[in-house]
């Protein structure tokens, strides 16, 4: 209950857990493989910095959605591969769910 909904409000929540190995989860969720240059689904870290064990700047939801959209709209596989290499993101319907 809030001042906008003094009698309460019914909401519907859906949770979709992705369970599996790292390779499969990254593929389904729209992220690069764990062996890619930009392997992390959470930050902008690169594989060459892995030994430093420092978390890079966290990716925002908006950045992931924009990279996913660019991947979907790319006119060639070469362009899609470039977007994946630069951002670690490729098109996935999961990146466009309204959550």
C-alpha cells in the first residue's frame, strides 16, 4: 500500500532462472563465451585483466539492451561479430523482456 494505491495493488511477478553450465547460460542469455575478450556478463572487464582480479565498471541494463539491439539490427555477420567483440553482448530475446 502506498499513497497512490491506498487499497493496495495486485502485481504479477515472473522469475525465470537460467540453470546450466557457463557456456550454455551465456549463449542463451545473449552474452559472449567465457573465453571471449569481453567475457563477463556483469562488467566491462577484459580477459587480459583476469589475473588482476579487479571488477571493472559494471554494465548497465541500458548498455546491454542497446548492444543487443545493435546486434539484432546489424546487416552482416561480420558486424554482429564486431559488436560481440566490443561489448560482449549479442542478440537475445531475454535482453528485451520488460523486467
